[in-house]
């Protein structure tokens, strides 16, 4: 991989990291936001109906799940940026072959080629 290609991937990773950092911040605010009561315009902290409580719980769990996925992606991006710095970016961590550029375009923080990723996914 050329230096120009590496720099392009590094910039894409940084842009993606910045975007996801904003998303994580927003999701964290949303997940921690008070439900029911004054947050919904009611004067009481109790939901008006049991279904409202269920809906609020579902929304909070869903938001927390999204937050966890975003944080995992941020970790993968940080590790990919470290691989760029070390010069090992674009090589499969399993077979050490070059990861196809089409895969890196779709998933710039990929650490495995498609064949190895499939093999690892089937074994887990």
C-alpha cells in the first residue's frame, strides 16, 4: 500500500471517529435523559400509564445497545489508526495477506480479510 493510500485511509478513519464520537455523545445524553415526569411535560415523576413505562424502558435499552455498538466501533477505529501508525494497516491479522481494497473501502477498520473473518465468525 502506498503512502498516499495509507494517508487516505487514515483521514477516513479520523473522519469516521469524529462522527461517531458525536453520535456517542448524543446517544449517551439520550440514554441518561430522564423519562416520564417532568421530562415528558408531566408534573409527576410517575409515568401516566404502565405502557408508557414499558416504552420508556424499551427506548432506553435500545439506545444503550446503540451506544455500546458505537463505542465498540470507536475502539476498532482507534486500533486501526494504531495499525496505520505501525505500518501494519491493510494486512489480515490472521493470514497476514493484504486485505482487499474493496473491503477496506466498506469497512476501513477491518482487521481480517473476508475468508479469515468468515472462519473466525464460524468458530465463535
